[in-house]
C-alpha cells in the first residue's frame, strides 16, 4: 500500500530526512516536503557573508531541485497540525493527509521580545541584515561593537564567538581595530554552558588574545541609546549585533505539540507521543543533564536520518534499529579563514565528552566542504 510521508520544513533536518527516505523507499511511497521558503541556505553561510567571502545572492539553492530527486516540494505556509486526524493544514494547499509526519520546522526568532532592539540592532541570524551589518562595520572608524546573546537556548552556540572574531579580523584589515572595542554579553555564566567550564575557558582565552571581552551573566532587558541589562548595568554602544531570543514556531505551539518550550521526543528514535509523528532538529529539546542538546544542523541532520530509517523499517517490516547517538561536531571560525574543531559525545554514559582542537586553515577548508557536499546531495 502506497504511503505518504510528509515533512514540514526544508531546512537542515527536513532535507536530510527527505534524502534518506527517498534512498530507502521504493517509488510507490510519496515523500513530500513543505516549506514557505523557495530556497535553502545553510546557517553558517551568514558568517561568510559577514566576513565578505560570500554574497547572499550567490548562496541560496532553489528547493525546486528536489523534484529531480523524486521528492515532492510544496511551497506553502503550515497553519495547523492535527495529529488526531493525521492532517496538516497549509495556507494554499488546504488540508494534506499523511501516514507519517516529520516536524522539522526549526526555531523561530523573536527579536521584538527585547524592547527597543528592532531598528537599533542588527540581527546576526537574519540573512537579510548581515550584509547591512558588514557595511556598517566597514564604515565604523571608532567606538564600540556589542555582540549580545539575548536569550537561551539559541542555535549554534559558538556562532556569536565566531562572529566576534570575524568582526575583529574585518576591523583589523580596515586598520580601525585599535580604536574599536568589541564586547560580548551573555546571560550565561560561562561561554558555552553545554560544553562545560574547560572548553568555555579556552574559548574566552582565544577571545581575549584578540582583545575581545566576554561579559557573562548579562541578560539584556532593553535597548535605547544604551543597553540596559537585568543586572543593572548600562552600556554605551555604536554597533549592536544581536542573537535574538528563540522559541518553537508559533504553529507548532498552537497545534498542541509543545511541552514546556519545545517538542519532546524519544532521544533515540525521535518519535513524539503522537502516533506516527516524529520531530527533529531545533524544534525539539533533548535534555542532557541540566542543559539541552545544542541546536545545531549536525544534530538535525542525524536526527532526520534516524527518523527516516525508523519509517523505512516500519514500512518494510524490518526491525527498527537506527538510533540517534548524541554525537556531533562543528568547525569554530576564529577569523582569517581559520577554524577550530569542536567534537562532542553528549550521550556518553559517564557524562558528555567535548573536545576542542586548535584552529587551522585545514579545518576552515573542511567547513567549506561540509556545506558543499550536503547542498549537492540534497538539492543538486
Ligand atoms: C550564524 C549561524 C551559524 C551556524 N553554524 C552552524 C554550524 O557550523 N554547524 C551546525 O551544525 N549548525 C550551525 N548552525 C545551526 C543550524 O543552522 C540549525 O541548527 C539548523 O538549521 C537546524 O535545522 P532544522 O532543520 O531544525 O531547522 P531549519 O534549518 O531552521 O529549517 C526549518 C525550516 O522550516 C521552515 N518553516 C518554519 N515555519 C514554517 C511554516 N509555518 N510553514 C512553512 N515552513 C516553515 C523554515 O522556512 C525553514 O526552512 C548555524 C546557525 C546560524 C544562524
């Protein structure tokens, strides 16, 4: 019997899941992916746009490429998920029936949750704003740049540190670095709570070698001519770079899939408590001790593959033995086209193991390959 597997969200996780499903299922079964965007761009490309080695207009790959891979792509907005009648409502396509559903809608950014930020600050996670931020930094002669983490959790925990080091090299190449201060403000007491105190200390050391100050326990309350923090500190700034608060997409919350702040899943199978409904990537929360597994593409991808393999096993009547293992890695940029390598095993029975390798040009090259190989496999 022909089945329809519906994937909501053609981002990192959704594309990985669709590719895996198409590889493992015969063409009697339909794989459909729905997204309001017409193209895909990996989050990490925003850092290259900031650095100046990429342009936004050259970095988007059309989702139309899915058709040639045997995957149906619907360009639409999800407006409701009904897990009792196995249907999803989309703005233009109406109600769509599914046999299996994979929710891969990511995390939503809420910059207006911090009064005064919109209009005064640049949202580092908004691809449209990054070129404008770069232009502003290039014209800055003196003053201060404030890089502010406005809420926890946020995707790609090292990204604000990478952006700060890219800003450092950008200003150095313009000859203005010595007259510009760079400060990072975070609500957390250490740089990367999920990576523990040792890795956090080594990141702060790398930042301080570049004259970048890390200000822990600074939760932004509001923005005017100054930044006002909840600890009472008032700070002047010339350029404000913000990583806005994140939340589960409104449609996921409205549809009753969220418990606490995010979608809860079985951490091995990615199954939700709803029949035949999986959730993967940034929309989910997997607790590791008293912190959540970082929101990162590498995990969304792996979880997408696991959900796909679970469905393939069920449809072919074979035992489902694919399991998400909580392992991943990322390349942490330090400016001047060099990157460190961060490797993690979050489900290690004796506690998470996180290893940070020193920056090198080879790691930066590997980061570029990381993007190219995936875009090719998923869309070209
Ligand atoms: C600056 C930056 C650097 C990063 N660097 C790295 C890195 O080096 N390594 C790494 O692993 N991760 C990195 N990440 C994180 C990574 O991009 C995310 O964790 C990853 O994209 C999450 O995948 P996802 O599939 O859960 O969600 P997403 O990739 O965000 O996809 C969600 C999709 O759902 C769609 N959608 C949402 N709501 C609706 C709706 N109502 N209707 C229709 N469509 C909808 C969106 O348009 C989107 O395409 C970085 C992120 C940023 C911002």
